[in-house]
């Protein structure tokens, strides 16, 4: 039960943290995590996604801040990582905190139902359409920013958005959510 | 954007919940350190150069980091990791134990340092964000917990209260853990598993400040109890203690110091305190772990379980987890 060995090595400095990185993480991690949740459907994966993107941004931070686009870059990494996961990961078993036999227990569970309906609706979308929905309508990015993040044309973004909206129209419970109802 | 797009955008902002926790710079730094393929550019910092470029493995560093504790904003980061063989007996009169060696496995590429004088902290290699060695006792890995401005950890034969600012061991109480289970602090009492076996389970409570024994609660076990179980005691957000007790989980009211409830026929999976129980197959032992968002806890399988159970799902009426109401197929959920 005890630690068998801890090696204490000489060290003369801590890793240098890029200027402004901490402020960015503190200010934006919540929004990034919420985007990650919309992309992946669960918090652990969302956290994994955000950490992956921030870890990728760390070594390039100085250059990103010079270009005044650190968040765009982080979101781009998030989307690309998400798309890569969806291509490569075996999706036969999905880690989820959501249980199939949910019942409503007052407002708290109505919120959970709303979130589940939203994630279920997003799950119906192909990954690229889902990414467009998140970037365009949640992250409030322009079509050109979304296209840059996804590495496609503006026309492709428009096409993905149109198809995604068509699919979401048919998603059970989403119409009620879009016209009002439960808040988080 | 047209009306439909605006409605969608508004709904996404409205329904998407706030995250249960934020990502921190420390999370990212640890992620960078854990993934050798990803590293900051050369020349950025001497730690990166000396560790990454020097080609030393990060294994010992990460092993050390695994027992680091962030002891609160005021105290900064406190580390309590030392060599397994370096333990010296901690006196029970509350005085800090004597200094011991901090390493028993010197690296050929980076030799171990001699321990600094007592009372002096030592920066740990790879201790990102400035982690320091503040206490040279040998604590059981994973036994560290913190509450109310103190750290608590289990040594071989002692429960120790540690000042996170200085690393000094302030109080000790004789305690030999029968199974691996982290001390749990509820209110002003530190609870530990005193005995755990077929003869029964006993929890003991110690005053959080003086570590004087203040309670002893027997918890009858139903069914088999494995002495290889881990993490058999946890506290819920309701302030109750939850003890894995054979084929059931007992709820102990720390104020009344008695078992008040028993969750019968529990199965592996997370228990949401108010709503539902995810179940797997039956097994001989339990491990309990609070969920990250503190809304419930995990029940996990015994290390003796030889096969991976097919997960099933149960829901339970709020407050009556002893009476699961429905069973259906489900996938196991992460904490």
C-alpha cells in the first residue's frame, strides 16, 4: 500500500507557463467545456477534449497571441480532435452517465431531460454537421471562422448547417426546447 | 441567421449546463508531462530541457506526482511522498518525526539529493507548478485527504494530521488500516475503517484536531467481506458515511454513530444519491468512491471479481436506494 520509491531529482526551475495562458484558461475553460460537452455528450470526454486542445496550444501560445487568435485555434483543435476520435475510436460502447430509465423528478430532472433531448438530437448528426452546429450556433463563430476551423469551404459549412437543421427539426423533443421551456 | 437558427443558438446556450469543474493550467501541464510526444519547444525552460531532452523517464516523477496533494489556495501545494523504506516512527506526542532519506533508488543519470535539513522544503524534480517535498514520512499511497485546513494521511501504524503549510506532522493516532481506504472527514471527525473482515466491520472516529478517538461504530456485514477490498468507506453529500459491508452498503449517521440504512443487493456502478442506481453483477466486495461532481458515488467491483460483469441498470426512488424499482440494459457510466 505504500509507495515503493520516489526519486527526487535535482531541479532548478519550474516549467515556464506562457504569458496569458492561465488567464485564458481561467476565463474560457467553462465555455470551451460547454462546447466540448455539446460535441461529445459527456463531461469526461469534454474535459479530455479541452485539455487536449489546450495542451496543443501551450507550446504555440506566443505565436497564437501574436495572431490574436488563441481561442479560434483552441476550438479548431477541439473540433479536429473530436472528428479524429469519431473516426478512430470504437464507438460500440459509449461511456455515458445517462441512464435509459430516466424519470422526471421535478424541475431538476426536467433540466436533465432537456439536456438529454439535446444530446440525443446532436447524436443523430454526423460528426461534421455536429461540429458546425456547435461552432456556428453555440460558439457564435462566423461561417468563415467555422470553415477555417474545420478546414473546409464556406459553402461546405452552409451545406452542413442546412442538413443539420433539417435533421434537428425531426428530433423528438427538440422543437419544444427551441421554442422555450426548460433552462439549465 | 434566420429565425430557426437564432432559436437553435438560443436553445443551445440555454440548455447547455455549466461544467461541474473547470480545466486548470495544472491539468494541462500534467497532460503535457504525461504525453511524451508533446512538449514545449526547446529552450523554453530548464525543467523541460533537463527532463524531456535528457531522456529520463517521467515514471518516477509521475509516481511522485500521484501522491501530491493540492492543499488549498492558501497553503499552496504540499507533497507528502517519500520512500517506502524511509519511514521512521512518528511519535504520538504530536512532534514531527525525524528526518529520513527521500530516495532509495538513485538514478544513474540524476542522482538523488541528500535530504535537506528538517523544516526545509525540497523542490521535487518534475514537480510542476512548483511542487515541493514538505514531509518525509512514508504515507500509504492514496491515503492523503484534506479538510478544514489540515491534511490527514495514513502511515504504517499511524493516522497523521499534517500542517499543509509546513508539512509538519501535528498529531498522530495509532492506526493500522485493515484494508486500503482513505480517511474520511465529516464535520470535526476523521473516520477510518478500524477493522474489516468476516468478524465484522468497525469504523472509528477521531477528533479532527486532536486525533483523540471519539467514536467507534460497529457495522454488521451481510455476506462475504473481502480483505482485498479497497476504498470501502466514503462520505456522501448528505454528510452520511457509506460503508461497503458485504452484499450491501451500510449508511452510517456520524452524529448518531449508528447504522441507519442499508442499501441491499447493491451492484456495481454509480449511485446518484437522489435518483438512481446503476447495477452490474453480484460480487463479493465493494469499492466506494465519490463522484467528481459530488452528486453521488461509485460502487465498483471487488478486485476479486474474476470476470467483467455485464452491466445492468437500476433506478431507485430518491432517498430509498434500498428499493431499486426498475432494471434495464445500460452501459456502465464513468464517474
